[in-house]
C-alpha cells in the first residue's frame, strides 16, 4: 500500500514524501479514505501507530478549498495536553509545508494576546486543549459556527483527565453538519457514549484489539524489595548494563517521586531530565527538546506529563513503579517500539505490586517474563514478588534467603545506604529502637470539637 492510493492531494503527498514516510501505517491506510469521503470516523489504534497523520493529512487536503475568516476557524483539533497539542502543531507544519494554512495553537500557559491575534487574522486550523478553547469562546474571541471538521484526539486521555463534560459542551457548540473524527487508543464505555451522541453514522476502524501491546516491544519484569533505595539501585544496575540502551523514559506513579528519582540519577552521574505536571510550559518544552535531540538521554516522567509524546526511537521504557491503572502500562510502553522499531520495556516489581501486575497481565492478555539475568534474581524478597515462578510458598521467606540464585544479598552496609538515601538522616535514621514500637495505652481523651 502506498500513500498515493489513498486519495490525498498532490501537495500533501509531496510533503509526506519529504517527511520520509514510505508507506501508511494500518490506521492511516484505513482511515484516510473515509475522512476524505467526509465521513465521521472512529479510529482505535495503539499509541505510536501514527494516528496524528491519519487525520492531519486528509484534513489538509480537505481545507485546500476555501479560506479562513476572522475568528471563525474552519477546523478544530482537541488534544488533552499542551504537549500533545504542540506536537500536532509541529506535525501540521511538517505536513503542510506546501500549503498556506494558518494554524492557531490555543493552550494554557501562553498569553491570550498572541493567540487572539492569530484568531483575528483567521485560522484554518485551531489546535486546542478543551479548557483553553472554552476560555477563548467565553471571551467572545472565537466563533465556532464555521468549523467543518472537528477532531477529538486521544479520547481515552481526555476521559482520564476529566475533560468529557468540556468535550460535550464544545461538540454542542459546533454545527451539526460538521465532520467529526475521533481517535483513541482504547474504547471505554464513557467514550462509547460520547461517540454515540456526537457522531453520525461513523465508520469505526480498529487496527488492533484495544489495550494490546505492540509486538515489537520486549517486556520484562525485574524483582525488587519494596524500598526506594533498593529500587533505585536496581534501576541503576539495569541502566548501566543495558547494552542497546540509547535513550530511556522512566515512569514514576507520583510526581513527587519524579523529582526524587531525577535528582538521585543526576547525583549518580546519569545525564537525566524530569518531566512532571508542575513544571511550567516553557521548561517542559525545553526538557522535551533536549530529550528529543539526545542531549539528555534519560527522562524521568509521570503519566500525565508524558502521555502521547511524540518522541521517535525511544529504545527503553522503565516502569520504576508498576502503574496502578493497567491501561497506563499500555500507554507507557507505547513510548517504545513505535512505528515498527524494536524496544524494551522493563518493569520493576515489588511484593506489593502483585495485584497491579495481575491486572496488567489480564489486560494485555499475556504474562510478562521475569528477567533471566542472574544479576536481577537476587532479591531476598523475590519469593514474595514472584511466588509461582520459583515454586516456593510465599511464606518461606527464610529459606529463600539462602537459595535465591545461590547468592545471598544482604541489606547494604549502613554507610552505603546513607549515601544512597539523599534525604538527610534524621534522628536515628531508619533504625527504630524497639521501645518506640511497643504499643502503649493512652488515657481516654475527649474528642476535639474542631475535628
Ligand atoms: P499516535 O498518535 O498513534 O500515538 P503518532 O501519530 O504520534 O502516534 O505517530 C507516532 C510516530 O510515528 C511519530 O514519530 C510519527 O512521525 C511516526 N509516523 C507516523 N506515520 C508514519 C509513517 N507512515 N511512516 C513512518 N513513521 C510514521
Ligand atoms: Mg496521538
């Protein structure tokens, strides 16, 4: 299959060629002809399968006819995060080199003035996050009657981030005669309801079962004790010995841990950066740019900050924490193995992650192998983490200590642990004297009224 068979305009085709794409991805091949027929489309495909081009390319072809009017954009693309919106804008610049389309990017963290000016001049395409779009609308700076094509991208993330009411509102502000294109990696019931309400006789395209993982990603689990210094050590060991590692994204569940881990890696001499929701727009963009150009090969990130980022050729994804939400696992590891490349996804698993891990394996419909590298088979808590694989009862902790991989790993000596722990040691450090743990009975107190 080649791009030229899809019905795209010559201008778009030459831009695609210049972008270096030799053939369309499955979602592109299946969606583009229907978009060009002006049908509503629901496109379900995993992260990294090229969904952006499946709506931007035909959109450019469609918009070649006609002109933009002041404050009345002709098309609207909704994205859940500022980064994703900025990325789609970059893509439009790339695919639209032969066009004179005006693209307005309406995202938070940037002044309204610039954005207003763009809108006043007349934008062919508006790319926006839902909140910022509604802000502009309420300020009377934006009229939505002229929108002919509406794209709701990354719908599952919109759902995660609580944007569904905003999307419903926006959909009801745009003429019913519009064409609506809808893209998501997964299809939750709430999303189904949205498409049932706002799309007309849509063509549904699903290129892979929802929530499946890309086959070009090799996935592996590494056991660790449930201890941050231990987890960081396991991570560093892996980072150092991973031969084919070019660049890596390391995911943490909490943004607080993003900063802690980032500082720890830096302290241990790794070139690392961090990406979390508390950073302002400019620093996030700068960080991303440094990662993209390879100046910073390791990026520690939270789910919200990293979702859907267009970073080609990430060789490794690390789950420093097992995600609580199984679908986040799919999204995280979708950062590697993109567009047919191979990738590796490593997940550090502690005994308390059992339930989350089971949920992930159920969702992706397969069991993930434990690393067979002996370096990582030495955690004294292994038998709790992976009881079945070792054929031991999870209660037989003491016997595991002497048998695991023939190696006995003791807790690191005191000095090493303190070096490792960047938090200053307060009081008696992590040694808790017995007397402090003994239960004490307190005299009964009256309940405070303030509570
Ligand atoms: P999705 O939105 O499905 O997660 P993207 O649209 O962000 O994925 O695309 C993922 C990556 O694949 C991007 O780096 C993009 O440039 C690249 N890509 C898209 N289409 C093609 C193609 N036809 N051939 C090669 N690479 C492509
Ligand atoms: Mg996308």
